[in-house]
């Protein structure tokens, strides 16, 4: 990151800031501090998209990981608590600090939860979404994908013995983001 960008708290324009999420057809991403599904195909998709990149997550998401860092990723936990420290993680207290900790990585993964997605919403250049073809009860939701986004790619994956629901893996791009 250039010193001027670091001083201004901005992210270089060449960085792709990507939300990686799974949501149901009614936008549920969580319930009672966890996910109301177990879908190995989605976990594999998430891993493929997030390995080797800085992953920014909220403290509540980190708690769901049993406070163990995700392997092969730079784990950045965003929290308001100034006293929290977690082995194997970088701690940030503002969205800007988290981006600075990510450095000049060409792609930064925003992995949730709801509040974290909303904090970065206007900065996101891409959404990597697993659409779960079900309507489930939940208490956390992904933001509404509006007209500022265009669907660039999608791949359907049918349910099977290990994955209870049909899935569609989608890539959304922010209109006018200049990202390929």
C-alpha cells in the first residue's frame, strides 16, 4: 500500500473486496450464532474462494469457528473490544484498520456476519454467493442485492446424500467497479 493511501485510510483501487456468503432464498445467513445448515459442497466452495487471502470477519463469526483461525488464510477479526486477542489472528477495531492489516493483497475476503457485510457494502466490488434453495428460519440476513449489482456467473449444483439442498454458486459484480 502506498504511504499516501495508508495515511488517507483508503484502499488501493486495484484491490478486489469480495463478500463470500451463503444465503437461503429468504436471505438467511445464520440462526442462534451458527448456520442452520450443513453443506459440505458450500464449505468446499468457501475454502476455494478464501484460502490464501486476508479474511475479514466479525468477532461473532470467529466465535462460531470455536475461536480457531481458518488455516492458510490471514485471519482478521473486527471487534469493538479493545482488549481481545486471539492466537493466530490480527485484531482490528475499525473497518479501515482491518483493510490496512490486509495490506496490499489483490483480493480481500469479507466473510461475515451480517453487520460486517453491511459495514463494507459500499466498498465491495464482488459478491461470491452460495444460494441455498430453501427458506429457513434465521435471525441474521444478507443485505438485499440491489440494481447496483449484476449477475456475472452462476453454476447450479443439485442436492445429494451429503448436501440436503440444491445450491447455486453465483458471482455478482458491482456495476461500474472496473473489476473483470
